[in-house]
C-alpha cells in the first residue's frame, strides 16, 4: 500500500551570494526582503540540496518524488541527472525516480523566481516568494497503481447529480499503463465510515438514496469516496477523497443558490503569506487563518491569486466555505506566457476537481492594467482558456476579476460565465455613492450577467487615528467608515452573486510604500502577523454572525481632543448601552452599528452592554492631537 516519507529536514540551502546554510522546509528566501519595501527583493536562482538514503521499497513498487509547491520554476536533479522541470509556483508535481535511486542519493533542486516573460505571475500587487515552501516527500506505491503522472492528480475524479432525495455520483479512475485491466472496487462511505454505495470498474455510477447534502456553513457534510485496485483479489493500491454532494447555480436576479435555496455569498479574499516567513507556512497557520475567517461569519473565500495548499481547500470543504479558485494570470499579459496559463489552469482543475467547496474557476485578475499592449493576443488567450475550462470541467462556471479602470463594455469582461470587478470607489476614487451608481448601472445594461465585487477595501493602520477620518489618511477610523458604507450598499443590491473583502489579512507587496510601513498592503482586517484584529473585523462579525457579542471600537485611539468624541460600537444585538466612569450615558437601538456622542472627561472609563455581553476601554482627553496618529508626508504610495 502507499507510503509517504517526508523529506523536509536538514537541507543545504545556497543563496545568491554563494553562502550555504542548513535549514528545514518549508522555506522561502524572501521572508524578509520581500516584505520591507523598495521592490528590490531577490528574484533569481537559489539551490536546495539534500543527501537521502534509498527508501525501503520492494521490487514490485515504484518511488515518486513529490513536491507540493516550489516557486516559481524548479529543476530537479537526482545523483547529477536532471529528472524533472516544472514551471508554475503553486501546484503539486511529481516524478518517478525508482530507476535512478542508489543506496545514497544526492537530491538537488534549482529554484528560480527570476523575472521572465513566460511564467506567471510577473507583475502584481504581492510578493512572488522564491523557495521550496511546501512539503517534499517520497511517495511509494505498488507498480500497479492509480495514475500518478497526470498533472499531480490523485488518479480519481467525481461529479454528482441530485434528483429529489437521490444522488448519482459519477466516479472515474485513472490507472498507470501497467495496471490497465486490473480490478477496481469503488465505495462511498458516510461520515461514520459505513458503506452506503459500491460498484466496480474504472468508470462507475454510485446511487445514494436519502442523500445527505453538503450544505455550506449550516451542514458541510462529507462522504468519503474510496477506490481500491486489486491484483488476484489482493488490494495493491488505494485512493480516497472527501465527497460532498450539492447543487448550485448563479442567478443574475438574486445571486447564488445552494441546493435549491438562495444562499447570499459574503466573504473575504485570502493571501497565504505571514510576516517574516512569507508563504512558507505550516498547517497550524492555515488552521488559524480559517478560524478567524469563520469567526467573522464569512461563507465564501476567494483564494487569490494562485493555487493554494491542498490542506486549505480541505479546510474549506470541512467547514462549508464556498470557494473561488484561480490561477495567477494577472495584471500583465505576457506574449510568451500562453502555454503557462494553460498548464497552471490544467493543474488547478485536475488537482482540485474533487473539492465540493469550489464553485468557480478564475481565469485572470486585472489583466487590463497594462493597457492595450498585446490586447488581441490577450483576448484570444482568454477565449481559449474559457473553452479549455469548459472542456475540463463542464460542471463549474468560469469567472474573472476586472481592473477598476476596465470599463463595463470591455470585451474581456464578457468572455467568462460570471464576472467580478475590483472596485475601490471611496478609497482610490472619491465618492462612496459611486458604488451604488456603478452597480445599478451595470445591472441595468447587463441584467442577465451575474456580477460580483471581487475586491473592495481601504487601507487601515491600527496606529493611525483621526477625529475626522478622510480618504487616504490610512486611519483605522476611515477603514471603519468605508466598510460601514459598503455593507449598507451591498444590502441595496441583493442580485450580486458575491462580495469579497480585500483582504482578510494584511500581506506583503514589496513595491508598496503605504501607511508608514513599506512593503505591505494594509487593507486586511487582521494584521500580517495575525496578532491584531482591526476594528472592521468586528463590524463584519456584527453583520454576519449570530452568537451574541459587543465590541467597543476605537480602543487604540486612546488620546482624543475636543469636548466631544464619537463612540462607535459593533454588535449583532439590537440594543446597546454606553457607560462612562460608571455613569449611564445612553442606549441605542438598531442593527450592527451604534453611534454615541460622548462629552469627554480627562479620563473616560468606557463600558458598553448588549444583553449579557460587555466590552470596555479607557480613553483620555488631551489638548493637542498626537502627531504619531497622523500619516507622515510621503508615506503613502501605491505599487504601480
């Protein structure tokens, strides 16, 4: 049966200066310089080497060398012989090395994230970390096995159809050449491990009566689809995956439907990187990311702008998240990059086909940023990708995210089945009201097109504050003001198929100089190190969750001027009361956002009550505004 031997300890890493150190995987060489600003992080080739003993395997077994993420190109050598080349930094790839193994083996990987014109991404508002940043392992299998040479797949895919309370699961298995003609047993197990359906063959239908649907956050029920390969009645290989049975559709009239019912999608976008370690994160960090996304009540995630870890897609299945999955065809069309868009899309679909959480494939993001350069080729590339996606997966629609300056009539916006717009009206462009005008106008001229906000947001620095927040000041208060408006706006347009905050977490963008901290995009609701939840985190929690809570915003705005100050409270309760220094001030009734005008004393020990929930803080009256609360001149510039 299959066995895995991890290869993550004690690698020799040689950087661009020729210095060699010993380290463990996952690793990136841009964990520091990719986050400090200046757009000068090292992009080039570094070397990873490791001596490995020959794994323990039998004469009737094969050994694959498997990589889960190397950015962005990899040349793999075993005992001085090149065994594999892979272009694309976010997907799994593997190679059969059985016949090249010796008793002692020298494994070498040349990793390259240098600037080029044929591998995506090359231009975007995030850092392209170089390194072996996910696991490496030996995968040992019987010589008769499910196909491991098909673009990193597990060798099985399934689709589902539901009619009433009965589901049909169409499962297809792929075999290596030597296993053609072998017997295959397929079974479906419920969440308790009981068999509910079974069949035999490479292409089978499993019928499930009284099917238990995968029903988003409410009930993300998962079956287990299992396939066994037999030789002379003995199981020699086995594969399995989670299986979620659901139906969904997108309506231009009332948005997304799950299992026949309206299911409005409101969620976040996520980049995978963390402060100081970049994209070289472990499963504990992915768990924490998901925990915070669940805490605010999001029911959908745009996993931007590349293929994420299989572990995180599994978390989305487990917790009922609806997912937009995409490739890094972004910002600038590369005249020599067409083949790479197809290879990355192929791997994204093949490796993630079985995730019930995924409902749409994202073809590109803001591809019109570079203007009309190569426009004809870019449009042709998109049309070809659209056809390619529909051939590979006719069960899911495609989408793309348009640049804010891309007009509604642009031909690129009409190629995919769905469309999203990255709009920052009220942040990069003045005028909150423009959001209502734009959404209404688009829906008027294209009433049959399914529209979403694929990105929206505003920078928010927890150390910057203002009594009179203004666009561009990067204060936490303006970020709150922006998102308070956007949530009200989206309620006025229920036909949108989804809305995605940009971003759940601050992330590295080395070309940026924003908010007094270069190298970062600070539109997140949580800081880059995941240690601080900004005020707007609790605003969304008030809108999207039911478990009672109350949050007193402005805790970090500790010193305030003037006779009065505005106190903002976020809660999912209907009534909030404010106290200052033990004295009752006022009660407000409403939804989500509660505002109070408070006469300032020298010291103000504030407490808010909402039912049994309480929160408190202390603020002080001062004569002069604190200079550290204000953004310094020249400390704010975009990445382009």
